[in-house]
C-alpha cells in the first residue's frame, strides 16, 4: 500500500479508497479549498487525504509551546510502560465506552489509547473532551506513526485563534454547544423538534448526543468526509451535519413507531446505519443547503449559553448519576407548582420546549394576570418591567389561546419617549395553542413611526397609521449581524436589534412570524390580529377578539434563587 497504512485494516476499508490514482493539491486559496473539500476531491485517495490533512493541520495557529512528535517519543514509555495498550484505562474526560475503531487494525486500536493518555499528560487543562478518541482514531489512518498522529491532534487542541473553534475541551464548552445545537434545531428543524418534544421527556438530553452522532456513531467513510470540510471551515460544519442528520432521521422515521423505548437510542441506531438512508455526498449536500447563521452569530449564541451556565454554576460535569444540565421540562414546569387559567401543564411544557435553551434552565413565574391585577396596561408594565424574557398568554372569549415569547424587557419602550417605538430581538416568536398548535417565526414589522429611526429606508407604501405590513428576514450586508441576539448582551450597535414588540400608554403591538401580529388596546379587554395574506398559515386568532384572561410569565432561576 503506502506509507500511511500502518494502522489500517484494509480488509474492512472501502476498496475504492485504495485504487484511485494519486492526485496533487496545489491550491492555497480558502474558497478553492472550501469547494474542493465539499466536493470530496481528496476523499478517494488515502495518500492524498493524508497529505492534505498534514498541510491543513500544520497551518493551524497554535500556542508557542505545543507538544510535537519528539515529546511523544520521550513520554510514551514512561506513561504506558509495559501495560497492554488495548486495556489501558482512559482519563475521565473521555467516554471509555465510546472509542471507535474506524477500520483500524489491532495496533491502531491500542495506539488510540496510548495517544489519549499522553495527551492527558500534556494537556492538564482538558476536563471534558468526548470527541477526542474519534479524532485520534481517524487521524491514525493518515499518520505514519503514533508520534505523528499525536502531534497533529496536539495542534488541533492547542489552536489559539479565538475565531477558530475546533474541539470542545471543557464541560462548559461542550454543554453550551449542546444548548446552541438545541437552539439551532428549534429554528431550522422545527418538524424534527416537534417530534423530539412529543416522544422524549427531556429534549436536550437527546440534543446532548449531537457530537456523539458525529464522533462515535457515524461510519468511518462519513466522518472522514465531514472531517475533510471541518479542517477547512471549522466548527460550524459540525452543527450543519448534525442538523442534516436530524432532518434525515425525521424524514425516514416520521409516522413510524419508535424502534426502542428511547428516541435517543433510535437516533444513534439510525446514524450507525445511515448508509441505508443517505450517502455521504447527500448528507453534506443537505447540510450545506441549510441557511445557517453566520459564524459570528453562532459564536455570540454560544457565548450567551456559556454565560447562562456559568451564572448557574454549571461548569463541570457532575459525577453523580443525575447531572444538573438543562431542566427537564417536566421539572421546569412542575405539575404541583404550576397553575394557569389559560394553559395546562402539558401546554406550558410544549411552550417551554420552544424557548432558547439558556432560559429553559429556569422555571415559570407568574408576574401578572388580569384576573388578579385587573385590565390595566400600566399595571401590566409595572409587573412585567425588570423581567427579561417574558411570556404573554392570551385566552379569548371564543376559547382561542395564543401568546408570545418576548426576549426584551418592556422598559425598553421608554427609549422612544412618547412615540411608539419598536424593540426586541429575533428570538421572539408568537404562537397559537387553540384551536391548533402553531408557532410562527419572527419578522420585522414595518411601521410609519419607525421612519425616523429605522436603519433601512421604507418602501413608499400607504402611510395609514393603523396598518401593519410585514416582510421576511432582511438580507443584511455581510458586516452586520442578523437580529437574532440581543444587542445589549454583546455591546452591539442598536441597529442590530429587530423590531418585534412595541408599547405605549395606548396600546401594545407584538409582531410575529409569517405575517402574524397582535394588537392589544390599553384596557386589555380587546385586541385584534393582523395576518399577511401572502402566507398560507392560519391566523393566530380572530381578526378582532375580546380577552377573557391575559397572563404574563417570567423566568425564575431556581439554582440561584
């Protein structure tokens, strides 16, 4: 074979990988590399892939002192000794039960454990790194010896470019990535998310498996194709592929009974046998068809989730069986502690599954209800202000139930003075529970009062002051962030905030997705909806309605009192 076949069991490998003519890779431009990686240019040549990996990894910016092959040769005998490498105990930061073999021979399987132990010796700051065994096992295919593989992995771990995230090495980073993935599923895979909510008690427990799907369950030929692109484009690729896996799982399994008592186990089994459903090329094609947030926006979302975990003291993995990760929705919305005149416990749990993961760590707290506090808009504001985010629930006299998740404190309305000014972020959404369940994505509301403050010129439409018109997500310039995250959380310019909610002494306006909006009068007795006819979705509720009950809920941090 070639110089990179020392650890490979060729009897288990795809023969086409061995038979392709050796090609050269001469390009250095990022865009060209990106296209070649996505096309699988070096996927059919074992030797070429090895050379490309070496080139890409050698270009990773690293800490000044990064362990190399010579360090491995110096320490491996001291650390491993004469012990049988196949039975070496692994450090706690990896899962000993999940060490993929990826068509490695016996020497290669033992080498994975030896390299992990040597990395633990050289990287004492690593506290949680479940992807490490998979990365090592994969790179052994494309290494001349153990020391070379060790050096390549060390370079990936020692990357010091703050804009280039590669492998999670702490529980905080890993757990926040699971929350971020949950947020992305909630936005980009709503049909699959709805299925997960229906069949699992704790949806984040399912999403916490997302890295395992990639670095553990995916067959070797699939993870190698993912890794090709990952080394060029970075961490965002992993989110893309995991979202694509979930989309395919939903497509294949929708309407079918679960094969086990656990959807978590069903997804793992689906990923292990993914070749029955989709090819590596089709998987990547699906992944890159998703119009995902920018890398910068995902980093901001990750930061927000990390901050939420830090504030709740969740920074290390607990050794107990019960880990204080995301509140199980059955615990966050506890049947004994929750009482609403509008929604049932089950309905509130459904709503809780839609909200951003960092707030799903909290429990619902009733702030205002018209039954107790009266139909006063001023009381609505006084009880709601100081709380962020909030949840508004409305029940009409016609038994319709709708509401909105509002990301921003109502006190922001004062920034516009006496004028009706809009604020909020792209995490806001409106929903309907009765007569049918429906959640609507956010849009920007065009409103005449915004003409002076809006960052974009309005179209010359009718200036009727009581008319709300709608549009979908704007195509922002590349140097601007989308309105997904709260501007004040990250010291961003206010123009990045979306226009979702507005309030004055006379009314409340809550804009929703797919052309939906709620308009509530000052007496909180009457309301109306606006629905863009260009969308097929049904309206939130009657065009004009009378409010039976209105409730505002906050989010109580049970871990910090």
